């Protein structure tokens, strides 16, 4: 059984976040990234504590960084502050990836208009079908319905721990650091923002892991001149919701407070 509700939901999130940004005429804080941003940061609380419009523009790392930026960047304005707590996969995945392909192909049905964006199209097509099959389980569909999207774009309703973190697929990293196309895209986006008087802060993601490859992260963060610890938003085992990148309520509260403190310094 193929069920594209998950991909349709991502398209809904992209459209909703774009609408939130377009409707805000004030200088704002924008958190941009994948689902670790969506689940990890309570932008309702940030907006209240920081006294500034704050929008959670996180969706899913599988869209590809450039796919998300294409939809979000036109709504950014001088004076905005973009925060990028990017998942490790954002640096490694193609800039237009599986779920961007899925939205263009199965939701918008505009594959031919967008086909030049995507490499290895047959592989992406098969990956999309596998996702459509695996995401249609009653458990996963129930999890999607259990969360609530707030007026600032973050998720609420993750009050429990649905998966044992020890049973989740662990994060994987390359054996050595090398520059990727996505890294070049991220740097180019940051440069465009700064040229338009938009502040950018690149940060580590919200994540859970038992062990971390110091050799890789040291070089990655030196490449991007990130000076904070890679573990600043690292989750405890009890703070995992249903994925290594998804915080439950307790984890979201703790890492949100850490980001508020960081922005307040």
C-alpha cells in the first residue's frame, strides 16, 4: 500500500511556514532546518521571552537544503535573524533531495518542470515509493496526527517517549571530511543573507547519539567557523520522542531555554 500523506504533510508545512513568513512585516527571528528544528525548538516560548516575532521554519532534512531555501528565502527581509541548527545530513545530502522530489512529483505533479534539479532520479523515485509504503503504518499515521502545529510553526503534543532511543537507527558520518555541494549551497545562502543585511547564525542540531565522531565534527565546524560545542543541543535518552532528531516536550523545553540564553548573551 502506497500512502503519500506524509509527503503531502511536508508540502503543507512548507506552504504554511512560507505563509507565516510572508505575513510578518516586522524584523523577525527565523529558525530554518529540518525536523530537528520543527520538533526541537518552542518558538512560541522564544517569541514571548525574546520579545520579537519568531518563526519555526523547520520541515524535514529529506527535502534538501536548497529546496527549502527556494521557498523560504524570498520572504526574508533586511533586519531578520536566521538561525540554522542544521542536521548533520543537511551537509551531506543533495541540495534537492527525496522529499522535495516527492512533493514535485506526487503532490504538485510538476516533475518535468523541476527535473533538472534532481540527480539520480530513478533512485529518488524508488526511495519515494518505499517511504510512501513505510509511512502508511497505523503507528506512524497516528504519530503525525498526535502533534499540533502552533501559530509560530513549532510542534507541540510530544508529551511522551514513543520510541526507545537505543532501538533507533544511529547517526552515521563519513570516514573523513570533504566539501560537498550542499556545504557550498549553505555558504552561498549565508553570503546572500549577509549581503542583504540579514544576520545568520549557524549552530549544531538538536539530536541524540551515544557516540560522536570528533574527527569529522571538528573539521566540519572549523569549515563553517562554528565556535559553540557540537553538543549544545544534544538530547538525553529520556528526551527523545520518536527519532534521533525529534525531542519530546522535556527535551524541547531544555534546548529552547539553551537557545534563548545563547541569543541573550
